[in-house]
């Protein structure tokens, strides 16, 4: 009983800090495909990604930079199996949820089991 009340209190405290803007903002870094070196870093300022010299907390391939810097309502990523589409969009969505308070809806055409689902990918990303 006490543990559930403490968890509830912690959740309310987190919501209050988030609404007051007192949380650690994500810094994203883009990595070159050729030499695997960091090419640029960005952090959120008034809901827009701005260049920064801070160390990134999340890394992405440079090719997906437009997903962050030129936001659109719908994002379609095209690529083969294992190309990282789910991870990139999942992390993009999680950052939007954490830093901007947005909602996220993931849709897939086929799903064999919950272990193959977007839910499993997002859960793993949150845990790591």
C-alpha cells in the first residue's frame, strides 16, 4: 500500500517538474556513415532544434537529420530489413514524448507476436 502511494507521488512529482520545464533535455548527435564520427549536435530551445556544443545523449545517422530539423506531420522511412527505421522513428518519438510532451502512435502492417512489435523496441529503448 505504501509502495503504491510512493510510486503515485513520484509520478505526480515528475509531471509537475515536466510541466515546470525542470527536466534534463535530450541532446541529439548525428554521426557520419563514412568515418563514424560525430558531425553535429542539437538541443531543444523553445521547441526547435538548435546547434550546441553539448555532448549528445542520443546518436542518429546523419541521413535522418531532416526528420528532426524539418519536422512533418507524417514521416515515412524507406529501407530494407534491419536498416534501423524502427529504432530511428522510435527514438524520435520517445524524444518528442519526453522533451515536448507529445503523444505517439506506432502502426505496423504485420506483427507476428508482441516480441516482434514496436512495443518491444520502444520498451528496450526506454530501459537502455
